[in-house]
C-alpha cells in the first residue's frame, strides 16, 4: 500500500466488495417483496425483516473491518484459510443465496 496515493484512491480500495454486497441487502425489490409477503400475514413477521437487516449490517461491518486490517477481502481469506470441502460448501451456499434473492424478482 502506497501512502502517497490520494485519499480517495485509498478509500476506494476498501469499499468495492462491501458496496456490492450492501446493494443486495438494501435492494428495494427485495424489501418490497418481503413487505408484501408480510402484508398477507398482517405484518406479524415484520421482525424477521428487521433482524435480517441488522444481521446484514453487522456482517458487512465485520467484513469491512477484516478488509481494512488484512488488506484482503473475505473471499480471498476463505480461499486461503479453509480446506477444499468447506470452500465448496461456501460456494454452493453463495449460489443458493443468489438464486433465492433472484426468485422474487
């Protein structure tokens, strides 16, 4: 890391993956689908959306801190630290999450 780089360039190094992930959680289509499903059940499950968003913010914050401290993003660390079978499981879970997010839209 070159400390002579402009501040905006150093800042952009840390927001790339985190920004993309945050868009998935704050996507109005996903929230609208969740709220519409909640309307069918008299908003009794609205707390599920709230808890999901809180957990998403916590995970994003921890992931951003990890990137700042190590200089690598979460996927790079998972690849270098976990055995092959765990990496395959993480990949499959990521694919399922993408599919589950796209189905309502």
